[in-house]
C-alpha cells in the first residue's frame, strides 16, 4: 500500500516558473514517469489538459475517465486526481494559480466545477492547440522585459477559450430559468461553506429565500433536494481524506464541522452505503 500523509498531497508549482503559471507540451506512453502525478494529489492551481492525440486514463475524485483526443479536461484545485496511463498521448497542459487569473475568469471556473472531460470539434482543437503553442513560445522568451505579463495574459486567453468551450455545451442562456440561477448561487455558497453550514434553512437565509422555495428551485433544476447536495458534498470531502490521508475518522469528522462523531458516521453510512472505515479498507491503494 502506498504511504499516506496527514493531508492530501499538494503539488506546488516550481519556483521561478512564471510566478504561479506553468505550461508544457509532451508525448507520453505507458505509466506516468513521475511518482508525484501517479499518486493521488491536488495541484496548487487550476489544471487544464488539452488531449491533442491519443488517450489518457485519469482518476478524478474516485471516477476513472478515458480522455480520448480531441478533448479538454479542467480540474479545480480542490479536486483530487492521479494520472493512471497514457496511450500514444500528445498533451498540452497548464496550471495557473488564483492570483494570476482575471477575476471574471476565476468566477467562471468556480461556476463550472466540477466538469467531465469535454470532446472537441476539430476547429476548436486547432484554435486551442495554436493558442497553447503561442503560450509555450512566450514562456520560453524569458529575455522579454514583460515576460511575466505576456505569459499571464496569454494563459488567461487560453483559460477563456477553455471556459467558452465548456459553456458552449451547457444549457443555452435562453433556457436558463430563475430556478437554474438560484441553484447556481446555492452551489457556489455550498462550495464555500460546506464545512461550517449544514442546514438548508441556513443556505436559504444567506440567499434571502424561504427554505421551501430554495428546495423547490434546486429540486426542479437538479432532481435532488438541498439536503442531498449538502450531504453529497460533505461525504465527497470525507472520501477524499479517508482514501488519501491517514487522518482518523474523528479527525476528518471534526475538520468537516462535526463534533458529534457518531452522527457523522451515520451520515457517511447513509450516503456512501458503508461506514467510513469500511470505505477506507475497500479503497486501500
């Protein structure tokens, strides 16, 4: 079994690599040649993969994906992932930290999370690949007086193109109802507050809505209740810690805002269909 840590490993960007921005293109086949990316981890920034050729197997939050070219994959810094295998893969990848993203683009990415790999049309692949090539060239031109600014601006353009591709396959704006808007606002609040706020009534209060109306909106938009989404988000984070760290169940419960350890165990069992310890045992590396 792979050694675990007190917390999920976070791969930080190397120093001197554009102050929070890194971009690369490579050809890969077989298992990852880096132990860091082959084990479950988080990245210190927003991660993007442009699958230009071939296939990549990647596990994101306990789900295995086959990313087949041409395709995109975006991962939020919160998401835990590991690369499993490459098959004649050509990939452009880049990571950019929050402080380097334009505020509007950061907001877009927060609203997108989480997303599945996105198949691309040929023209979209060409545009993204050419833009990535420009970013790579700028990354190499360290002699430029405005090197960091050029790299930052070009990578933000690349991020905008990625967000645009995801948004193009989302629900059309003219079909976007008030229920959808309220559900989107609820999910944003949930992502920020799930460790401290647990009740539908508290989320409704934050959104200046009645609890029945918030539940009606969320259930209409998603098919599931507000309580369901709260519990799923809490248990996802618990699963991440159980699988990828050596924290005790009590420590994980406390970190997620539960002083009542027994209540947390009952909640986990209800959502996951097994106890936290059974989940950890089943998913040993």
